[in-house]
C-alpha cells in the first residue's frame, strides 16, 4: 500500500459485523467510514458525485438494509461519472438468485458473509486496492 490511507465505505446495519470489519480494516491501516442506512449511503454518494465529499476507494455494501435494498445504493453509485468506477463488493447472506432483478448494474464482487472469514475479506480488499 502507498502512504495514502485508502478509504472504505462500509454500508452495513449489523453492529456486530460493523465492529468486526472496522476493527480488522483499521488494524490493517485502512480508513473506514460506516453508514447503516441506504438513504445515508445515497446522500454520501451524491456528495461525492458533486465533489463535496472524498471518494472512497472501495464500497462494502450489505443488500438488506433497514430502510431499503442495497441494490438501490449500487444503482446510485453506478449512475454518476464520478462514482461509477468505484469498486463495490456486495456482502450479504442472500443468494445470487436474489440479484436476478438488478438489471444491468453489477457489483465487482458478490460475497456471501457466512462463507467468507473476515481475514479472507481483508485479503480481497487489499488485493483490490493494490
């Protein structure tokens, strides 16, 4: 990694998962911003698109959020020129079949939370940011 701290936007509403991921990623020298609501995540993406907020290097996105489906957040990311190339990893316990109605928006990775250890996730994040 370079001297620049990479920023991860974690969009997750389960406090236990947030604690695990934030602790692990910050321990690896990454900066983590967390939001638990899709509406807040969309506001953040819109602020980045407008040049009012720092662009994250990677987005970790849960599909099942308290206020909306994470697919809506992914669609927001992909519709702006400024944000459409940000890598987005979907982290969910849903199956790939759940994504059939996503249309043409796709995440960079689709990961099942129950099948991936936090250390494996960190390895994937580091590889993406390298």
